[in-house]
C-alpha cells in the first residue's frame, strides 16, 4: 500500500513525517496507515502534504465552516499548495471503500474524486498529478514568485474566484491556512445562494 505514491512523491527534508505523533483510530481502511507513515510530511517541494493525526479534527472544522453540509461525513487527510483539502467521505464508496472529496476554498466547490484513500495516492496522484494537484502551475509559481508554503500555509487567492477574482498569479499570495480557510469559509456560506453577477454590498466576517 502506497508503494507507487512513494516512488513518485519525494519527501521534503524540511517537513518529515511525524512518526511519533498521535494517530487516532479512524476506522477507515488505509487511512490510519497513511497518517501513521506520512502524517506531517510534505512532498515534491511543498506540492502536497499529509495531515498530522493530531490535526485531523482541526482540518475537519476548517472545511465544515464553509461546507457545513459535509460536517458529519468527512475525515480530512491531505491538502495541496493551494490549500485545497482532500477528505474521505462516509457517504460515498469507491471500490468498496470510502470515496475521496476535494474541497476548494478558492472556488467554493466540492468535487468527487473517483478514488478511495489508497487509489487516490497510488493511482490518481501518480497518473494525474497535474489534474489532482495543479502541479504544473505550482512549478511555474515557484519559478516566478519563489514562495513555498510551509505546513501551516498555502498559496491562496486574494479575491476568490467565486467573487469574480481572476485565476492568475497576480491574484495569489502566501497565506496562513487558518486565516485563509476562516475567511473563505465565511464568504462561501454568505454568497452560496447568490446568482452570478449579483452585487454584494456588505459581508460580515467573524473573528
């Protein structure tokens, strides 16, 4: 399990696995092993990271703020350089195991990934790295901007795409994950039912 993933994703020396950390009993095939072996690790220069066992509940809360309808069914396990979260979904099955969901704070979208935790890492990320993680864009970002996110950071949108922000590097910046998800989550909830092009006069952001 995860052999193909290990062959194609190189651990970053600056963020090695937290092998001595807490690994909760998750009851999800493959997920406990993933967290135990790679929790806290970063791969391919900050492209993709595995959540530490102690941080799973925090990630679940982050995602649930913007996507409350998923609060009781997800277990987050990974995230990419854009701060997009990957989670196992208790309401979906892929090859007999829990399916994977992708939560995008910059677009306000949730995408169903045709994989479970194991096949997501050993097949989807290996064969479709660019589609799954926007790896080509990350290579270009690092070459142009030089900012590599740390474990608690991401490259976020200054103006989210669901508020007509542009999908360009000029509209992106190094962001704290907690702050970014807190802001985006509230914006997603407050604008979800608005029609495209609706003028927004006021938005309330809680501390």
